[in-house]
């Protein structure tokens, strides 16, 4: 009985000791886990302290608990993301590539970009022409030829821009090619436009505001219809005989004031038609690129009235105008000379454009002194020019012009026209020879033409001319002529 009791006691003691050892191991594991958790908390606290130190000012409406949660979230995310370190060589490579790019861009801007200290637009017009005639009026001339009718290039821009009222100071400078009739194959590249223009009235107040500007320099004259149109906007291949032979297409040096009053505006159709247009000016009167050769000046005035009707009226754009030029010139011949030779021009014109149909009429009368063996004489010239046209297509409607479209997406249009042109260089002398054209006496020109507009700046023109002379000579006989011209503008 005693032996059994000793064995039982020993077994009990062994069991207790074994249980105590297992319990000690469990406690050790729990302590280790607590230490790891405490280390994690300490790491997060350190990150929170760093985050707090990097923030210089914390808004008062942000809760500290929210900051701690956000930091915990960022810390968890940063532990999950893979961090890729950048070496010093990689950073220097990026810096080198950036410097190379900056140098290349600067070099291209310096060498390949046209620069100006003010706003500048480049523009130009080129007309390439082919012509053929059925009779040689000049013995040494060809019946057919290719020709460059016009080659013009220029710049226009702004010297002072008034952002409040638009009273801007603009400029324009252009040069053009012209043929020389000196028996050689040479040509001239002459100065055409060279002027400054100041807008006296506001140009930012809308279409209903009147316009007024003053232009100083070499420019086109405000006379009639064709003369005021620049080369790229003239409707036919050939120009009106009266305006050409009386020297009105020649640019003059001077000061011209242009303006209008009481414009009628239809915003729905982008239409503006001033009731009254006017122009007043003074010029040297002796042509382009010349200083004045006498003590007199040419004075020019123009007035035009447009019917104040709605855009839908059949009388829309019916305009009546009159022009007058009073001048004196220097002439010398047959041993005579004078600085006070009369050079007066009077014009009357009617303009009607109700798309797709339109018509224009222009009458010009000239009084020009000339010298002969009998002394000083006066040549009284008269010219009539009538043009009618009809357009198929939408290119010339204001509503189409105001629509948004791609640069070269422009409605194609076909325009047919007829022009009657009569000129008598001197109605007092039947066989008077015009000093400009070389033609003798009165003559008529009948023209049929076709304009094909490819885009806003490009057109192909075909024209058939028939010349009928009142007085035929060995070198001047009735003849026909065919012209084809391609015009592009930029």
C-alpha cells in the first residue's frame, strides 16, 4: 500500500511538471507575439511622426484620428508596392536628353522661323496665263504665248493695337512683277503698296458702328469699281479699258481718308450695307515710286449710296456712286513744256449684286492735255463698261462665309459673265492714237468668260474677247482672242 502510494505521487509530480513546461512555452510564444506587435506599433508611430513633421500647417477642420488612419493606409500601401530605385547615371541621362531637346527647339526657332517684332501676315497673288489670237496686229508678235500676268508678294500687319476700341495703326507693304516694253526680255519687280492706316473710329463696337480711317503712302485710288479692287479680286482677266488707259489703275502716293455712315446690318445673314460711303484724298498724281514733278497735287473724291433695304429684298446691294479726280501734270514735246497740263477724271458707276445674279456699269470721262505741233490740245476720252454675271454655287453667300469649315473645304462655284467695254481716247479726233494702248480711234471689246472657283483663294478663268475697231488700219483689224488664266492667292 505504501509502495503504491509512492508511485502514484511520483506520477502526479511528473504530470504537474510536464504541464508547467507546456504552459511556460505557451507564455513564451505569447510574449514573442506581443513584442512583434509592439514593434509594428512603434514603426507606425514613427511614420506618423515623420508625416506630421512634413506638414507645416494642418487645417483645423481635419481630425487627428483621420490623419492617423490615412497614414496607416498609406503605410500599408507602401509596404505592398514595389519600390524601384533610380541611379545617378539614370538621372543624369534624363537631364542630358532634356537639354538636347531644349537646344534643338531653340535652334529650329532661330533658323527656321520667320520672326517679326509686330503682328505680320504674308500674302501674295500669282496669275499664270495662256493666250492665243486669230490675227497679228503687230508684225513681230506671236499669235500664241504663255505669260505671267501678275506676281505679287507682300506683308501686312499691326503696329499698334487698341484692345479697348480697336483704333489700330496698320501697315501694308507689297512688291509686284511687271513686264518691260523696251524690246528686251527683262522684267521689273517694283514697289506696289506701302502705306500706314489709322482707324479713327472704333472697330470693336460691332457692325452697326460707322467706319473712318486715314491712309498715308502709296495705294490704290478710291475711284469707281474696278480700280478699288486689288489684283486677286478683279472679276475678269482683262481690265476695263477706260480705267487702264486713263492711268487710274496706277498706285499713287498721298493721303486718303475713307469712311461710311449709317450702316444697315442683318446679323442673321452676316450682312452690312452702309447708307453712305465717302473718300477724300490728295496725291502726287505722277505715278508709283516717284516724287512729285510739279507744284500741283491731284485731288480725288468719291461718294456712294446703297439702298437701305432688308437682306431678302430684291434691291439688296444696289449701290450708286460717283468719283472725281482733279489734277495737273508735267508734259513736254515738240519743244514745248508745261507743269499745268490738265488731267481730270469723272466717273459714274452702278453696282448690283443679288446672288446668284449681279451686274455693274461704269462710265468714265477723261480730259487730258497733250502737245502737238500746233501746241497744247485737250483729249476728251469716254469709256463705258458693263458686266453681267451669274453664279452657280454657294461660295459667295455671306451665310456660307460665316460657317465654320476646314481651310480647304470651300463650296465650289462656277461663274459665267459677259462684259461690254467701249473706249474712245479722243472723241474730238477720229484717228487719235491712244498713247497708252497704241490703238487708234474708238473700239469695242465683247467678252464672254467663265470663272471656276476651286477654293477661297484659287480660281481658273477662261475668257473669249472680240475686238471691233471703228477705224481699221494695216496693223489694227478686228480680231478675236482666247485667254486662260489660273490664279492662286496665299
